[in-house]
C-alpha cells in the first residue's frame, strides 16, 4: 500500500527534479518509497529501479555497518546534516554521498537530501597521492627506491641518541665504472637496482640501507654490538651479491667492498662513524677479491 504522503512528494516532484541533489524518502524498513530525478544522476539507477528496495542493497559493503548505526540514530530523532557514505552505482562505480537526513515520527519516514561529492573526493585523493609521491621522492633515491642520504642521516642520528649499540657499513660495488663504460648507463642502472634490492633484503625492519651516490651504499644495523654479529651481517651482504645479476641475455658478477664499524654508547658523531667505515671500505678495496674490514670503536 502506498505511503499516504507519497502523493505530496510526487506533486512536488517537478520542482525537486530541478535540483542537482536527490531527495530520498525512506520508510521505517529502510526501503526507498520516493527518489527525485536527481537520484539517477547520483546512483545511476532510474528512481523506479530503486523504489521498493532497501537502501542497504546499494550501500557500499564497507560502509554498511556505519550506515546502520547512523540510521538508528536518525530513527531516534537525531537529525544528520553531513553524514557521508558510499553507494555502488548501477555501473559498479562508487558514489561518495553526503547526506542531510531526519526522521518524521508523525509520518514514520526518513527524508534525506543526497549530494554527490565524488568529484571532490577524487580530487582530494589525487592530491593526497601527489603529496605522498613528493614526500617519497624527497626521502628516497629515484633510481633504486632506497632511502637517500638525507633520510639515512635523520634516521641514523635518532638511533645514535639511544644507548643501544649500532653497526654502520659502507658498501662500494667493485669495478662498476667498467660496466657503465662498456655497456652504458642504462645497463648500469638495471644492475644498480638489482644490487640495491638484494642488499635491502638483508636488512631488518629496524635497519636502514641507503644509496648515497653512484655505486655506494651505507647501511645502519640496530642493536649490533659485537664483531661476531657484524661479521655475520657483512657476510650476508656479500652473499646477497654472490649470484650473477641477469639483465636480458647478459649476466654480471657484481662484488662489493665493505667497511663496517661498531659503535657503543656514548656514540661518536655520525660523520665520524661514516668516515671510519669509508676508510675501512677503501682499505678492503685494495684486495683483488670481495672483502670487508670491521672495527669496534
């Protein structure tokens, strides 16, 4: 049986249809009993396709729970003016909708105005993505995706404020210049990315490895206070580069020279630690085979 107030909404329909927003009327069972023509612009359904159906047939699955909570509050007399949820349009796309709604106890219906804010939300989401990309680029090396020098320095200086021991490794790929000279920088970039990924896989969540330029990397390992532990870490770094790197049909054997220092509280300045690690790396590089030197400061 049609709701007694339905004829009134239909009589006003001509004026409501001029609105970009949609006027929706829902009964106590949360079934649509009236939707103005604006509903088709928002939901993608003709009004008659939604009338008689529960609103929850159209609400996005992830917004069902919060929508039911708001509906209960409206039914208790708490009018809403800025409730937002998502509906699934007829074509499967998502509509972001801001609602103003109230319950008419005399007529036992909810009357709501739906405003489609999908375009605004899309702009906001794109802006957020751009900000995230800019922030990522500000802190990461564009070629390898590893943290850059600035990010490494900030993280390392925070760790050095604690009393826990740390190990810092300076890593240099051997004979990489010859690869660039013979095969070109594009090939060299592919090798750098592959080598960086292998080195990164040897770090834990509390550790940081960064590319600081060219074929040089630095790594900071938290809570490493003994030469035995440091040797195990450096060995894993060397092992990660043991297998040839395949780029297309070519295979490259890339080795590294590594200098590693262990620091215990009170820690020296970061630059001092890096200088010691760099010196050890260059001493290790004098050997004809992959090597590393470790020192406890």
